[in-house]
């Protein structure tokens, strides 16, 4: 029997919605879709999806509302809006600001833990704004209330206490789908005084981040923002380790922010925490004039002055004056410092003048590193992550070549490798997590215009070659994008 699509596009006599108002500034996509369906008398957003030929896409939208999806192209056609205007109703621009690929998976990972789990709203805004709509800013858990009306945001119906879904079965913007109560007249508490300033700052930051950025290259944007964080940290004379301690995060997160690794551990919530530690708003950090200055390469004399200041800072704190620590404060890799002859000459002279003192500090540094490496190994094992030397070096913030200069560290690595057969040989990673890791890297490579090769994927994922080779789902995913045999892994 031939199957007929109840909501097929052929059942509509028009190819563009009779009423197609444009989105309001910072209106969420879920709000805009509901408002469109309701205005045109549609019984379900599924009908709108069918008209836009995106019925499958709306199933994705229901599970992860307000993220950018390819389905928006169809919606732009039936509303007469530009694709850019439809994208402005999503988290698209916040991804652009931080250099996160617009594909849903990397952006979802970046925003995880930052978004409220249910629809939130300000009754006063719904009552006073014409037309009424739900703001994208309300999606962020860090925003406690509405600055315009000085009240807390509600995360449930003020009449029956039920949570309000992003997409109701029948499109209705202003009524609770459970009790049909009018959401505009719900009672709401006043925003406490201690939350006013932080809510104002978060609101201002998100207004900026959810509007188009002047940047076009994601990689340039992300690296420049990282340099800005590092610059402000140096001004306040914080080390990366100090910032990580204040954040309650691994130092790797701070390095991810400042140096922008593509498979980054740093999430949007970490950027907000880091900004708070710097006593700065994200709007100030993203200041265009300040960012443009960071694009101009430093002269050798400027780098030399920064290195001298870093040496003084380490001496004042009683920390070892070694290239790794200096590079941490200056905010550039130690390998780049060596490219400046004047800097290299200064470091060589300092080592010569403080050779006896340096031997003692190196011994202390090695003691600290041994404890740090032992702790990291325990943490990785506890989390079920693969314990490999490259991973440990990354978490310590030192290169493999540099860390192997310490005999006790080399012995510790050797001892661990020899004892591995007695342990669980390779921490198990479930199939879903493997696929997610590989897909995230593929999305990142595609967004940067890089070729998707197995060798490049292996460099970026936190999986061993064996874990990739013996995963049928990953092998299938790799075959779709590379079309090459297993021997090239």
C-alpha cells in the first residue's frame, strides 16, 4: 500500500507562509518556530517542518533546541528570511566568537553544563513585549533573572508548577500546555541585590556573544582570544597553575583556553570562570581594539622585557626559574622563546650565573614533578582514561623532551609501563564515546578545511591506535570520510 505523508509539502497550496514575521532580536529558535506555527493557525510545528521539508530535522531540534542545524535553510525559504537571520535565533554566533565549529556536536559539547534544562521566562517581558517571545539569553543558567524588570526568571509554570517544554504538542507561546494558565500573569520574585550586578554583566556578555562577530576565521578568533586571556593573566601576575586552582579545574583547561587545542577540554563555563578570576567581563576581554593589537607580532625587545619580568616574578614567588615556567608566564611555548637570540642569550646567562642555585631548584622541581605525575596517573586511571606519556606531559604543561630530562620522571614512566600488564591493559572506552570523539575531530577538521585523514584523527583523539582499529563503529565512520584501509591508521 502506498504511504501518504500526513504533513507532506504537497498538501499545502502555498510554498511560503501567509504570515511570516521576522525573528525579534535575540529571540530563540524554539520561540520563533512556535510563534510562526501559532500565527498561521497550524495545529503542530510538524506541519511547519513539513512545509520547510525538514521533518527529520525538527526531531533533532526537539532533542537539542536552539542549536544551529542545516534544517534552517528550509525554514528561511518559507519565511522569506535570510539564513543569517534564522541562524541568529540559535547559538551559532557564540560558537563563532570562540572559534567552535558550527556543527552541532562540538557546539553542544562546548555549551554543556551552561544551559538550563527547561524553558525559562520573565512573565513581565512576555506581557510587555510586542510581539511576545522567549530570549536566547534566558537559556543560560548563569543568568539568574531579568535585568529589565529586576526579577528572577521562572523555570516552571507559576500556576501548576509544571515545567514548560520548548516545543508544546500544540503551538501556544503564552500558555502552559499542562494547565492552560497564562504565563504572563505568573507571580515572580524580585532579583536579590547581590545578584543584580552579576546578572547585568552576564546579560551584557551574552548579548555581545549572541550577535555576529567581525571575525571570519574561527582559528584566528580562538587563538586571539586565548592570547587575550594569557595577556590579562600576566598583567595580574597569575600563573596558569594558580588560575586552574582557583577555577577548581585541571591546568590543562587553562592551557586549552590560552593555546586553543582543537579537541579542547575547556567549555564555555570555564571561559566564564576564567574571566571572573581576572575580574573582567567577557565583553571587556573581547574588546576589538585590544584583540587587534594582539595580532601584531611582538618585537624581540618586547618579548625580552616580558621574559625579564617573568624571571623577577618567579624569583619573588620562590619558584624555579626554568624555561617552562617562564613560557607559562609569558604565554608562549618555550620553543618559540628559543627563536629570539636576545632571549636565549639572557636565559643562558642566567643559568650560568645561578648554576649552583639552579641545581638545588631543579632537585626541588623534580620532587614536585614526581608528585604531580603520580597524582595525574591516579586521576587518569580513576577516570578510565588512557595513561600514556604524551597525555601526562600535556597535563603537566611540558614537552616530552623537556620532562625526560628528569631521571626520576623517566624511571617513573618506565616503572609504570613495566607494571601495566598487571593492571588493566587498556582502559575501556565504550563505543558511543569513541564515536563521539572521532566525530568531534572530523567536524573540527571539516570546519577548518583540513583533509580528513586517519593519521590526523589519531593525533587529535584521546584514543590509542588499538582502540580505533578494533571498533567496528569507528572503522565504519572513518571509512565514510577517508575511504582508506586500516593500514593507514
